[in-house]
C-alpha cells in the first residue's frame, strides 16, 4: 500500500489540531472595568417580560454605575443545579445567581456572605422571616428578591357541588369533611407525592403544623418523632379514606392534566392561586389560613441573589443585587411573576387584587423551615418513604424509621 | 576472532512494524482517537476510582476518606434496592431484547418488497430521543392511556407508572423498544454471512424453519450474540434516561436504578465521592457479568 506524503501530513495536522482543541481554554479579556455576570431563571414565566425587566434594570444600573457592566443569562429551571455546580467546579460560575433557601444551604461554601456587602439599611428593611430564610450560621447569604406564601386554597365550585358550606380550618375539619367529598367523587386535598415534588410544599408544612421539625436541636433527624408520626398518619388516613387524589400520589403530570386543575379536588396547600385561578375561575378561588394541627403554619419560599466566592467583583455584584432588589425597581418583576415583596417597608403590592391581596396577608407568617446543607439529600431519602406509607406499603412509623436510618450517613457528613 | 558488525541493531517486532512508512502514517491517524480516548475515557475512569476514596467539594476542597464510601455503600439500603431494581431490569430486558432483535432480524433479513422500509421502521426507536419518546410513553402508560385500556381485560389496567409492581415492566417495555433495533441491525449483518447453500441444502433435506435456525443460523450467530449480550447488559446496567423521564425513580423508589442513585448523589446532593463509589461498584458488577458471559457464551464459539 502506498500512502502519499499529503495523507501523512494531513494525519499529522489532524492530530495536532485535535490536541490543540483539547487543550484550548476559555481566556478572559481584561477590560479594566468591573464586570458582573448574573444567572437567572424564568421566575417570570413570560420570556419577553422577564428579559425586558432585566434589560431595563441593567441599563438603569449601568447608567448610575459607569464603572460596572452587567451581563445576564436566563437558564431553564430544569437541571439548574447540574449547570451551576459544574460551572462553579470549573471556575466558570457567575458572579451573581438566583437561589432559593435550600440552595443557599447546599452552596454555602461557594457563597460570599453579604453581611458587609449589603447595606445596613437594606438588611434592616428585610421581613424578619425572610431574613431568617437567607441567614445561615449568622451569615446573610443573599439579597432577597421575592417571597411567597402557600396558605390553604379551596375551590368554591367543588364545595358547592359536594353540598359543603363550611371551609376547613383545622385537621379535624379536614377529616370530618373528607368523606362527604369522597362520596360525591371529589378528593378533599391535593398531595403530590412523587419524587419531583419538594417536601417543602407537601410534607413539611404538615409536619410543622403537627408541631414537628425536620431536624432536631443537634442537627440530627427530627422528623422521626411523635409529631412526625402524627403528621404522616394524618395524611395516610386521608389517603385510605380516598381524600387524596390517588393519581397525584404516584405520578407527576402537567398541571392541566391533574385532578386539581380539572376541578376534582376541594383544597390545596401546594398550588399558587395564580396557578389554579385559570382553571377554577377567579370567582371560585377561596384563600384561607393555613390548616391548623397543633398550630397553623405555611411554607413560603424566598428567591434571592447570591454573590459567589469565585466572583472577581463581589462588591460590584452586591451593588447590582442591592439595586435590582430595591422596592421600586423589583416591583414590576414581582407583580409580573405573582410574588411578594421581601421588604417590610413596601406597601401591599396587590391591594386591588382580591386573590393575591389575600395571600399577601400571610407572607409575614410563612417559613422555609430549617436550613441545612443536607436538606435536599434528606428529602431524597424521606420522600419515597412517605410515598410508600401513602400507598399503604409501610406504616407511618416504619416509613419514618426507615427514612431516619437512611438519613443517618447523610447527616454524619 | 573478530566479529563483523553492520552498525545497526536488529529491530524488534514493534520496530519492524514502525519501520514501515504506512504503519507510521496509520499510527498518526490512530493517534487523535487514542489521545481522545485517554483524555475522555481512560482518564475520567481512573479519576472516578480515585474520587471514590475522597470527599470532594465543588469549591475544590478535598479530603481523604479511604474506603469509607464503600463501607457506607454496603450499609446503604437504597444502594441494595437500586442494585435489585437494576438487576431485575437487566435480567428481563436483555434476553427479551435479544430475542426480539433475532425475530425481527429473521423477518427482514432477506430482501423483499418493503424490507428496507421495515428495517428502517424497526431501527427508528434507536435514533429517537428517549426524552421525547419517554414523554409520550408517560401518557401511554397513564391511567387514561391506551396501554391501560389494552391491559384492563387482563386485570392490569390503571397507571403502570404509578404502580410499584408494574413500573419496572413498563420501563422494560420502553427499554426493549428503544434497543432492539440496534441488535436487529447487527444480527442482520451477521446473518448475511451464513452460507445460503447450507440453508438450501437443509431445506431440501426437509428441515423446517426452526431446525434451520437452530442448526445452521444460530451457530453462526454465537459470536454476535456474545457481542450483543455484553453491549446490552452494559447498557441495561446503566439504565437511567428512561427512568429519569418517566418515573424519576418512583413510585416509592420502585424504579430507582444504580445510575439514578449515582446521579442523585453526584448532581443533586453534591456528594461526588459517594457517587464515584457507586460508579466503581457498577463498573465492577458490569465487568464480572461480562466475564461470566464470556465464559458461558464465548467459550462455545
């Protein structure tokens, strides 16, 4: 076989080119000015509105801060942690990123606390429960953008069809009314139990209402308690009495395909009023206080902007975070997304909105629960056990005991 | 006595090969692939094994843990559950896929009107995105989907993905659907090598279709079956995408596979060391099974 000189040279060039490709790294041009990159997510579902807000906010900020430029990128919600942790590990993370409290705990080591980066005035203005939600070991981890509340929301049309005139306030009310709804073919409560659903919106509020906590005082397992068993038994009793939508216990389908959207469920504490109103009709959405077991308590998330330790311009990033989360600046963002202000001095945003205005009243009383690095991993072992109990495969006590055993090596770390 | 020398040392086997210009050029062509293999396959594999002995943090902090992760693995009920799910999936999916691949290959191996069309149709699932197909299968297996309607007379109606018993059969159906076309194509190629005159002679001797397949075609296919068994088993042990799209490991961990455990530990909980330990265990298990397959199928070649 004859091989021409050209072929040999071509092979050599190909090898060299591939090698060069392997070793090529992303260089950074030095611009002389401070540059901030922001990673955001579709908090405002409408892409154009979301982009327009950030474009306008950045333009206004850059006008006031001539030495700072800001770039942003909107990532999808799906797999956001994979993208972020890969970027951080590779040293390519953003300066500023939108995180919720569970993430603040998980990324704790990668976040630059804002104790000295956010003005004292702003820190003082934060709602106390919001400030608690972004504070870990005494450090303020991020600048809160928004907050939410998940009170009880009931479908008045379902109550009417079932012939029920009274709305539930306590667990006892739920247990008493559930058979009436079941007899008419309705589920009393929505409880999505598949693995994709965060326990923050499902089991934890019930646990808190029972007087329990996820972790004990020493940071060990706290859900494996009398209160935990009481909370899970409340739910399994409802499941047995067909008071929970059976489909939602096992599968995760788009909202429009769920029983809650189809008007087959009386109440929910894990859907926002803005989610259910288009399906139920605004006139049928009834906002009620969170259910009361031992106490009445609801979950409310906090969205925040955190400065990463890898940032080359942390002060500039924090300056932008403070600007973007200011009461007047963030207002159109909050109203477009249907969220609430994290600041105590802000006037009610939804005074003219009978639904969101009602939900807004519960914002100061919500909680995100305890923040711990292991919170997501703990959910990973607890969630399937709760699901197993709800499907009748395990007793509540056994499910919590097994989850506690599986959680032990996670908490040891 | 003097010894005459030529001034050149005798060449070894490698040297003799390298002395040929064609071989040197061939090596140059192989070099990029070899380097890429080292960089992206071999390197990460070694790094993965090393990582299983450490705790690694995304901030770059690293701490020696020795065999701690493996001790945790042995005591972790979730690992054993995921192992059980993975083994059950593999034990059913691989043989079913091989049988289906063989049946389909026998059906379309000869050229007939429409044979190319059917080959393409059967191969289509292999090149179809499982993320897309999975979404459709979620509906198919839902309580209101066609599969439930089809299975209702057998008392197996309702959502298969919502059942802790039926979810694995559902995943197997989708897994086999997505893989059998690949095996079919490989087998069709192998069947082309079976001498036609042998089959014709057997036909003239009165052998029926089963006898011709068993005595003539099957012996020719043994090396191919070995190859497919290893490939399919490796793929089955690594089942993830179907589960990720369709069940997220549920309900109640009933479809939680080893790779899903690895994914959760690494990418959801940032426990890279433990995730790497799961990967090492998976690699060891796959290697053992491949060696057993080599002993069982490969020996009979």
